[in-house]
C-alpha cells in the first residue's frame, strides 16, 4: 500500500501539496452544474493557474453562469509561478515571487478573438477592472483573517483541502454555513468531529467514493516504478505524481444521488443474521444483504455511507472505542474472548473492551470490522 504510506508520511510532515487532476474534477463537478448558476465560488486552498480547480471554473465561468470566482494562494507555495508569472512577479527574484495572493474573476470573454474562452483569455482579462489580482497582507492560509473575509463572500467552496487539517477545515465551513464540494480521505468518515455532521445531515459523500486518485505533487514520484501506468494516464513521467487510495468527495449540496434508495431484496431470516453479544442489533456484512422486512438496529460496513438516504434510514451511531459507551455497547464476555483466542484470533482485545461481537452460524467467535449502526425508517 505505497499510496497509504506516502499519504501518511506527507501528513506527518505536513506536506499537503496534492494537486487534483482536471479529469477527476470534471468527473465529479458535472453533477453539480445547476448549483453554480449565479454563485460566487471560492477555491481557498489553491494556487491560481497551477490549481486545476481554478482552471475548471475559469474556463467554464460562462457555461456555469458564475457570478464570481475567487482563488487564494498561500505564502511560499512550492509550485507557484511554474505555469504563469503573475503581473506583479515579473521582475522579482524567485524567493519574492512566491507570495500569498488572490485572484477575483467577475467576467470572462473571448478577449483575444480566437473563438474560444481559455486560460489565455483569463490571463488577458486580469488587466480588466472587473478582474482583480493582488498580494495578500497575510500568509494566505485559509484560517487567516483575509481568507475568512473572502469566505464570507462565497456561496460555494470547492477545493482539495490539506488532509492533515481536514477536521479544522470542515469546522470552518460549517461555522460560516457555506456549501462545499471538497476532497478528503475516506477515513475522515470516522473522525469524531466529522461523523456527527453526517448524522445531523450537514455533510455526506459525493459521487466519487473510496477512489484511488493520482495527484501531482512537488514530492518524490511514487509512480516512477510504473512508467507504463503513468503514460497510459497521459501524465508526464518526468514529473512527480503520487497515487493515493481511499479518497472521497464530500459535500452538503443535495443532488439526485442523495435521493436514491437502496433496493432491498432479501428477507430477514434469523439464522442468516447473527445477533451481537454486546448490543441489541444484528450484523449485516454487506449492503446488498440489508433485509427489507427488518426494522430493528443493524450493524453495516462504513461503505453504507455512500448509499445513505436519510429518508430511508436513520443512523444510530458508529462503532468507535470512545463512542461505544454512549451508544450502549457492553463489554465483550470473557467466554467469547476465550473462544476467539482458541480459534487463533490475534486482535488486541480484552474483556473490558466494549466492542460489537457475535457467534456465526457455525459457532465461531467473530469481531466485525468498523460497523455503522442504522435503522430502517417505516414509510
């Protein structure tokens, strides 16, 4: 799992420069086109021009009917100026070019008359009074006073925030009641700061779920050993790319996906659905096995959240050590743990732990991995 190791190392070092590919942005944002009309979009973790989020919205400014596009760059960005030297940068030495700045676009026309609207037009139009480029007084961090003031102006925030700051980033969006479409690690679902937002219907997954994504980065290329793969995706093998698994899109914008119901076709047969020894609920090992005629509490894999329709199901809680007491999960019985060890179980469990566990139909002691507790709503 080189991607996991790379992401973990980057997180530890606070190396959060992961630049999303344009094709991945287009694939997700095509589902939200109607929501952008007349709106101000803020990309507050993006180097304008180097960011494909900025490129997407700049090139589709008129097609989406945007009111304004704002993007900010933080001080010292390692890739700033690689594709474009901004107007105030031209005569500055390299160390002075990498300064925090913002770009605000309110109008995009075919300025050079070539019949198309592209980044050349945006660059040209930055000299127009309706489009502004300026140096920020602060460092461009999304938490800085300047960027918070820009956030207040925005209707929708779209970006790939630093994975290491995901909790804090989402908290800010919720505080200022902003709509958003952002990327994050799949494990963010289980964060104690994030899961309550899912239960309260303040955040849910987008269309892209549990994906392996390739990011352009200023760090060492972990796809170097697989040049064939890099070339097949159209990437320059001499540039740095990192493949990261288990990435999700997160949003609070309603789409048709949100209203889709899980089609349930299995009936409840008690022998096929073991009951937990430590909680009054049954275990359902696969989303497709959720019974249509059972209305008690069920433990399901966390991938359920990709299919979650709040009109069809209620989320009771998530099995996590610091939450299990609140949910009401009891201690694992000593005889269960004994059986688990006799079977060769090697998990670090003790009799004082409050965990979901059950005996399968063959009498084997089982401790399921990462369950979300749900309940069907009666229509």
